[in-house]
C-alpha cells in the first residue's frame, strides 16, 4: 500500500443506533485512526429497521427502500467524517461498509446473512470506491460469516508476552483470544447477548434506549431460576465456530423464557438485573473455550460504558486484568468501524483473509465485493 493511502470504515451495529465511521491510515506505526464520526440513525428509520428485522413482519418493498435510504445515510456519514479531517475524498482509496445486519442465519438449510445500505448509493454519492458484502463469501465457503473482527484484532492487539482477549460489547458480545505465541491459533466467537437484550427490555418498560451505567439493573435482584434457564439455552453448549445475533436473542426469546418459567410477573428491574448477570456470565464462560485463559481482557464497544456490567465481569474473572482498548491507543467506540476499513484495505491489496479457524470456512478468501465509484467528469475533462 502506498504511504498515506487512506481507508474509511462504516458500520451500524446490532444496537441500530448510529453509523460509526473511522478514517484510517494502515501505513502508520502507531494507531491507524486519523478521524472518527458517529452519525445518529433517525428514530423513524431505526424503528422501521427494527420492525422489519423479522421475516414475519417485513416486505420486499420495505427491504428495498430501506436499503437505499440507509445507503444515503451511510454516504452522508462518510462525507461528515471527511469534513472533520483535513483530507478530501480524492485521498481515500476505498470505503469498507459493513452495512446494517437485518438477519443472520448461519445454521439454516441454506445459510445466509443479510446486510443492507446499498454500496452502489454510497459509491455514487461519495465518489469513492466502496467495498461491501464482506460476509457472504465466507458463508459460501461453509463458514458462519462471523466473527470477522478477530482478524483485525490479531493485527493490532496481539501481545508477545501476555495471553490477551478482546471483548466487543455491542448488542451481542464477541470474544477474540490472542495467544502470546504467534504460532498458536486465534479463536473468536459470539458469546451471546451483551447490551441488546438489556436495551430492548428497558425500552419496553421505561422508554429509554439504554440502561445508563447499568443503574436500573443495580436497582433489581438477580433471579437465580431465570438465570439458570437463560444459561441453559442450547447455543451456549455448541462448539466453536459459532455466531448469533438479535434475530435469535430477541425480546420474543426472552418472553418465551419468562412464560416457560412462570415468571411473567417478575419485577422488570429484576429481569434487567438477571440479564446483566447473564451477559457477564456468558462472556466469562467463553474463556473456557481456550486452553490459555486470558491474562488481559481488552474491552471495546458501546457496552464499555455500562459500569455495572464491567464490574461484574471483573468479579467473575479475578485473575484477568480488564481494561479499555483506549489504553492500547485505540478508542473503544471505533474498533468495529476500523475493522471494515482494514478489510477494505486487504481487499484492495488483493490479500486473502484466513477465517478457517474463526468461522469454519473451508479456505482463505478475498472478502468483499467491489463497487467502483462513477467516473468524476471534472477529472476526465481536466
């Protein structure tokens, strides 16, 4: 890659609250992050995205229109990001856009994953070549399509003298295990819900988007019978590789657990307290899937601001040092967006990525489809 060649990463995560944008220079020896921006998703669009994330509620018309509308939003977000930096669009080699996952079904008879935010629109509006659809080639090769972030984590967070794990606390929690020995394999998985169920539960009962600092959860008590029922879900006994999402660990899933347990009248704050404990337990239980338990746990993602959740993880893993990715020079809010800038860089360089141990894909592959920007007439006429 020529020195100074820049890439933009865009993603809206499972919380469906904003488009995270990162401008990166991967030729830098220190942190590659040059600028960042968070573009909120308007409430009306967010509500429609959530409402149409179920096969029972969506329509082809809704899917098509939201694909384009979200593409417009992603394009605006990228241009807002550039407005916060000294660089113009001609300095950007490519945009890597994850899009917004509406549905992830790696275990169906015909496995598929669906991300929207039309990359044609992004390329046309920004004038920047866009790379998108990173997951489906992996699935075509027998993989789960996720997680992909461990590839980036390995490149930037690995320690030569500590067994380290990277924990992304989004709507779903993702763990990456990075052994200090570079010859040992990297392990990555989705451990289960992080903030997703807690956010949905507090929105239903208190009309708030999230439980700030976990304070509402702290006002309740953990219900042990409900916790054991949640932990008994078959997902947690499945071997790796495995991935999941909001379409599985949904409010409907939680309602079913409450009904089957005869606990529909449990105080809402006790359910929230139990959900926080559930998230912490499943994260730490994920440590059992590696032969070298992490000495350090590096946390990123929006859930890092849930102080109660982090305290509980520290309590359950007393031998592990838990700290923010910021202490390693990477702000926790932008790790996921940086991942897709990095994947775009790999795609432009023609470099395959090896997900065989992470997702179960049969072989390494180039990930991402390339959408060339339309010819700039001013450039051609000049």
